[in-house]
């Protein structure tokens, strides 16, 4: 008998809670425990392995887990080439090269011959090589941003989301060498042998991530405004137009990008829309 499908997820760190919310929002019921290594999902035939974020690519690669959730930066650092089944829309960060404000360097190529401190040596070395830059990569496990002040390095490569830590440490960003977010990865062997089970997990998780990117928009408007409103909200296919008891009025329902709401509202009001409701979507399966 084949064993239950295993999904490896972070047991601590920045991606732990966001991953756990994604799984809960997808309808998986499981015990959230800091101490156990593995739990069975109560309502679906799936086991969760709680492991260190940086070990996940390796565990999926060697087949210990069939699927995993980790950062794209860690895939690059581990140098494993695994299928990315979905970008999950959280854990956004960038791997950035930075120098002290007073440094003469203006572009990444100016770091040729420099000492570059980083906790991401493999990804940094590979990206520098790809760009033909021969730098001396100094591996540090922590406090990378103080390395130039300590005289340990001329530049650093570090993960940033806002960039404020670099600013506080008197550093200037030179270049983004990698853009990352959390992703769902799969082992090639499992994807071939258990494709239906893997697809079910991909569908359930992307239903949530797609839903988060969208909003359900409802509004009332004069029937004569429908053409103008439809031009403003292309939505997913055509909007739904429902007649109201007052036959000069209609209700319009549509799904729009969450990020576009701010710009849409003034145009919709100008076109005659009123009683506008903007609702979150729990899951969206196109
Ligand atoms: P952890 O070290 O366990 O907290 O997890 C770090 C992972 O979170 C990284 O490998 C990235 O994929 C992601 N991440 C998102 N934003 C940041 C950030 N500002 N700094 C470091 N890691 C980040």
C-alpha cells in the first residue's frame, strides 16, 4: 500500500504562520503544534511534516516529502531544480547587493574583486558568476548588515522586504539579484506517480491564493449605465447583470483584481453605480 501523501511546511520562522493560514483557509483541518514533526490532516488524506524552512527543498528532492512550501530564495540557495507548482503570494522578499553609503560602487559589476558578505553564498556565487563578476564571497550566518562596518567585507548580499534594516545600517542598495516569494514545490517522482493527489493539493491552495488576489464587486445602477460600467470592469468574462424590482435599475456582480478597486470606484460612481459592496473571496477556482 502506498503511504499517505506528505506536504513539508515550515515549523518556525517567517513563513510558518502564513503557511499555516493558507492551509486552514484551503479547508485543511490539522493540529498546530510546535513540538510534533508530523500530523495527519483530519479531513483529507494528507500528512504534514513540520520542518525547518531551509530543509524543505532537500526533503522534497530526496522524496522524504512529496510536496513542500518554501521560499524561492532557498531553492536557489540549495541549488535544487524542483518543479514549482504554484506561487503562493506571501513571503515576498528580494536578495539585494548593498554597499556602505560612501562606497564608490554604482552597479553590481563594480563589485568585481570586492569581498561580499552573505548568508546566501551559493545563490550569490552563482548569480555573480552568471553576470561575469569575480568577487570574494564571505559566508556569514548572521548580522550580515554590520559586516562592512566591522571591516569584514566591502559589500553585502542579503534578503530584504522593506529595505529599512539596510538603511538603518548606513547601506545603499546597488541591485536586486533575485526576487522571491513562497512557493509550492513537488518531487518529480511523486508528481508522476501520484499526479491526481498532487493536483488536488495544487487546486486547493491556488483556489485560496487566487481568491486573495481578487474581490467580489456588487453594485446597483440604472439599466442605462450597464454598457459604461461593463467597459470599466471587464472582470472574469462578462459581469452578471440582474434585474431589480424597480425595472429601471439593475444589480451588477463581477470579480475584479483586489489592487484595482481603489482606481475603479470613482469611475464606477461617475458612471452611475451606487450601493457598492466589495467582498473578499475565500476561494476561487477558475
Ligand atoms: P526564516 O529564516 O525561517 O524566518 O525564513 C526566512 C524565509 O522567509 C526566507 O528564506 C524567505 O523566503 C522569507 N522571507 C520573507 N521576507 C524576508 C525578509 N525580509 N528577510 C528574510 N527572509 C524573508
